[in-house]
């Protein structure tokens, strides 16, 4: 007879004795729920108390006072404040002598927010204690049904547990609990009334395996739920090998339930720049998880040859409102070798700020700021794309809609062109300071309305008449000095009081100065205000011969200026120019008309699959006419002979001079072509008779002709084309042609002077090719490689969106290989000058050496320079909860940064581990910035 059977027989005997006592007198009840004791008379027990079998529903125990003395009516109320509900699959055994309930087989006890599950649970209603443990399965030789304890959402896996409902204290053996992104394990645990846990023989790890790859080992730790883990002396253990890396104490913050990250140290990366700043520790610092809306990281760099840097990054997001990222970096670079510093130290900075609103309401604020010192990209930038970037643009905008018709907006912009360091003088000093253009712009407008159809209209032709209003302007400044050509040979008169320089003309010679603290006042002084308004009027469309669309239009427009030039002929062929300050308007009216249609042609092939090719031609033309601009020009006598010139009142004389009157007119034209193939389907199962496939998405020509210019009326002719060839080969083409001839002229340098004579008439060809750009790109990867990634691990929408929006920034171990090819060709030729050519072939990709080893590469060939382009080679090892990477750049296009490498090993986030992704490190990656 088994011990469990013997115990059951003994229990049945006790129950028979209890039943006899109940029949002889008044006695307390053993019923179905464990409730708080109340000072009332005992109730009569039912006659069905017996051993519970697995087939019975979930049962409980209600405890009443066992003393039947009527005087005992002032007993203290039980400390249990909620009903204790329990169940068991195998059996439930009640022991009235010990006042215990024994639960066997998938037992479960619920008390308020506390849930306990185990293979065996013992309840004692006298001491308000519960004891739980698993059972040893002799067949599998494993412990099964070990206790799982849950309290207010916190889950604890244990081997043995004792817990007191009254004091909320407990004693646990062999605990495993999840805290934030990591889990804590220990041999023995004490739990106090405030749910704090004191653990001995503990480890802390972010690896989710039963036997973790790494952990932090400590003899004693204290866990404060949802706040932090406090540790005594600890050390790092990797692959069961204790390392002499640790601290005498530690604080490990536990992140909140919302995924905002965990505040803590950011470990730096290690590497070397042999020809530059030497060995380095980079991107180490501190990450501060401020809230679920904003966090901040402060990182630094230090180099063995004296260079250093610091960076601040602050991403932020408010759900359904906006999100953004603020980055500020400063570097002090010292170039040299082990013996001496070669160049003067250089201070560089970079400011990047993006702010993206979610469209809602009637207003929006957005920002895209990218400001940096001229040499920052070349000597400090980490991404390949930004390293070779020569321009940067920044803007901050605010827009507001007033009702259905009115709108306004304002913006601040800064555009930079970084200096070309290859331009130096005879002494080797740089002569190109770069260019900066900054401004504040504003606009206000009334959307076009149909005044004759405000209530819907009846469909009459005149109801399509529409009008609106736009006003825009701004304050602009740049670091250009524009010198006006005041020579009498050009003007036809002598300027009596010529200025030393005139700023603002786009056709005059330009000198650029370096912007610094000394020249900033001149930068502000050279700023100019511009303003322009227009009242566009849309007239009803006209159909000509059913297929030709004619759209006439009228526009009233004007400009606002803060200065005005006043001209006066004095004598001796001299003209005096006075500058008047104020606020002036110049108005004009313009007329326009556009015409367009579509022509279709089909070439029948009747091939095996190719049925026909359809050619679509979309010609269009427009004409504009400004009958009078007399308010923009002043009619002035310029010499003793009485010759008259129209001199610009609001812009510089040297840049705007005309003798052709005050009217303006121009014709613009374009010709677009589309080619499509009509194919029979490969199988009849699709149900389609034919399917269309684009051959050439676009082939366009466009240009214009100035009807009122006295020379050089024709504009350059532009040509563009794009198509997708052979499923995954992208093709882009653009070119421009100059129709005029050039002649040698020392004043115009090697380019020569453009003359008012067509190239074909000067035996220089039909037109001169000014520039051409050709680009091919393709990607090869296994089927399904480009599908969006989806993780099982809970993560924020921003994290998932970032991964899917930047697939090239991550290595996917689930894809065995990828290859990306691109080819770029550029040709530029101005006039008679020598042509310049750019030609490069680049390749980027990765392949798996094994399921855990990944090889990445990025390289190319500069065909013109006959040298490799920026080349990076990397090896990544997936270590489940860790990743190891090695990156080497044998060629970076700069002697200052060539031949650098870095080695890195770090723990991965749970999100990346689930996606089987590793962050791709480029030759000079951004890291923590």
C-alpha cells in the first residue's frame, strides 16, 4: 500500500469522526471557500464532505470558528482580505487536524493578485501559509510541475516556495524571474512585505537560454521591483569562464513596462587609424532613459595622438503628435605621428535635428537641420554617404491653415557647400572657403476659389473660372561679394559715382569669403529682403477638335524691395545713381496659355508572346507674355548723343541692363514618350488575355525660347529617360545640349564666349553636349529577401519602422547572400573648355559562411582615377545574445583616414536577437551618436 493511499484512509477516518460529532451537536462547517473568520455562530455542515476526485469541479475551504461556545463573539477578524480559490487535477486532500489542504497534480491557488501553480501545493489556514514544490518523475528522471509564482504581473519560476498570505513574506529556492530585458536567477531568496527580494548565489543575464552564454555573478543581490537591482561584489562570466572584470557593487536599473530602454553605461568601440589619429576608444558614454517620450545619450571619443570628441543625442516621440532626433557633436582633431603633431589642431562641429509631425489639426511644425563646420564630414563623419557628401541643407518650417481657403507658413533655411580642399594656391594653402546661403522665408495665400460656383454650380462653362492670391518673401544672406561691371564699354556711359562692389546680381563676377567671427558682421550687412505677390486667375479650359486641351491664364504679380535706384544724367556722358531706402512695390500683369494632347501608336509584332508595342506621345507647349514692365525700369538718357537705356530701378545696374523695352514673352515646350509592350500571359490560368509591361517609363525633351531677348533666345535643350530593364535592372539617363556656338576670348578663360549664332551654322555640330549622366543599378538576392521584417518580440513601432526603412543598415542571417551593383557615368563640358568625366562601379553585399558567420563587403572602382573607391570588409559572428564584428577599411580615399579597423563584441537587444539581425558597422560608423 502506497504512502498516499495510507494517508487517504487515515483522512477518511478523521472525516467519519467529524461527521459523528456533527450529528451529536452544533459544530463549525468545512465548506467550499477559504473566507475570513467572522464572530458569528457556526453554521450547520452539509452531509457531503468527502475526498475530492479529479472529476469534481474546483473546490475551496471556508474556515469557521471551531469553538461552539456562544460567549466567544469578540474574536479578531482573520487577516485574509480576499477569497482563496484553489483547484487540482489529480486530487484534493483536506486534513482537519492540521487544518491543511493538500493539492496534487497541476495544482493552482489564487489569492487576489497572487497566483501560484505547481504539481504539489499545501495550504495551512491556521498560519495562512502556502507551500509548493514540484515532483520527481522517475520515468524522465526530471522534476516536473515546479512552482510558478505570479504577483501583480511579476512572474517567478522556482524550485520550492513558502509564502505567508498574512505577512506577504516568503522563502524561495532556485528562483528565475524576468526583470526588464534581463532575468535574475538565484539559489535561495527571501521576499519581504514590500516585495523586495534578497537573493543569494545569484546571476543576472540578458540571455534567455536555460544555460546562458554569459552572466554577471554575485553572492548577494537585492531586487526592488520595477526600479533597480542592487548588487554586492560581482564579476563577468562568459561561457562558464569567470573573468577578472567586475566591481565591488553595482546598480542595474529596471526599465518601465513601456519600452524606453535602460539607463546605463555605453561601452566604447576599439580600433586604429594608422595614418591619422592613432588608436581610439570611441562612442563610449552614458545612456539616460528619461521617459517613454524622450531619452538622451552622452558619448565621447579619445585618440592616442591627442584628438578627442564629445556627442549628445536626444531622440524623442509623442504618439500621434510628432517624433524627432537631436544630435550635437564636437571634435578636436590632432593629426600626427608618434613623434610630433603634423598640422595645427582643428575644431569641428555638427548639428543635426529632425522633427516630423503627425498630420493633425490645422497647423504643423517640422525641421530638418544639418549644419556643420566645413571640414567635419571629411575628418569626422562615420557613414560612407555623409563622408563623401559636399553639400548640406537645413530648414525649419511652420504651416497653418485658416479655414478652407486661407493659409500661411514660415521657414528658416541654411544651405552649405563645403570647400573643395583640392583647390590650393602655390604655397599649398586652401583657396576655396565654401559657400553659405541662409534666409528666413514666409508665405501667405488664399486658395483658388470659383466665385461663380460657391454653392456648387450648375455646370456652366464660366463656373470653372477661378482665382486666388499668394504672397511670399524673405530675408537672405550669403558669403558672396558680387562686383558689378561698371565699365563704360559695357554700359555705354560713364557711371559718375560707382560703388566699390554691388551685391546681389547673379550675372556678375563673384568672390566668396570665409565666414567666421570677423566676417559675420559683413555677412549680416549683405543680407537682402525680397518679396513677391501674385493673383493667379484660371480661365475655363477649351477643347479643340475634341483631343487638344487649351488652358488660358492671367496672373497679376509684383515684387517688393527695400531699396530703389534713381538715375540722373548730369553731363559729359555721365549718369549719377542714387540709392533710396524704403519699401517699394513693382507690379505687372502676365498672360499665359498652354496646350497639350496625347497621341497613340501601336506596332503589331505578332510574336510568340509579344503581341504589340504601344507608343504614347505627349506633346505640350505654353506661351507667356508680360506686356509692360515700365515700373521695373527707368528710361534714362545716357550720353550727349541722346541715346536712351532702360535701367533697372531695383536691382544692380551691372547685372540688369536692357535696351529692348519693357515687355517680356517666352515659349516653353516639352515632348514626353512612353513605350509599353502587350504580352500574352505565360499560362492560361490567370484568365487574362493580355498583360502590359513597361519598356521605357519616360523619354522626354524640353526647352524654351525668349521672344523678347535681343540675343541668345534659345535655352539649353534637356533630355531625360528612365526604365526598369530585365525585372531588376534600373536605368536613369539625363543630358543637356547647348544650341549656341562659342569663340575663343581671353576674358572668358578656357570656356570661351558664347555668341548669338547656332552651333550648326558655325560648323560646330547640331548642338554642344553640356553634360550627360547615366546610372545603372541592380540587386540580386534569394526569393523573399526583401519582405518586411516582423519580430515576435514586443517592440515599439519606431524600432520596427526603422529596420524596414533601412534594410541596408542591418545584416539578416536568414538571407544567405545579397549583392548590389551600381554604375555611374558623368560627363561635363562647358563651351570650349576641356571635358571632365566621372565614372565609377560600386558593389555591396554579404554572404553567409555558416548559419552563424556573415561576411560583408562594400567596394568599388573609380575608372577615371584608376583606383579603388571606399572599401570596407567586415566579418560578423552571431553569438545568440552577443555579436562579434570585425571591420577593416583598406582604402578610404583619404590618407588621413586610410587603412583603419575596429573590433567589437557586445550584447544584442532582444529585438535584434529575435529578428536574427546584427547592426552593420560601416568603415566609420556613427555608433552611439
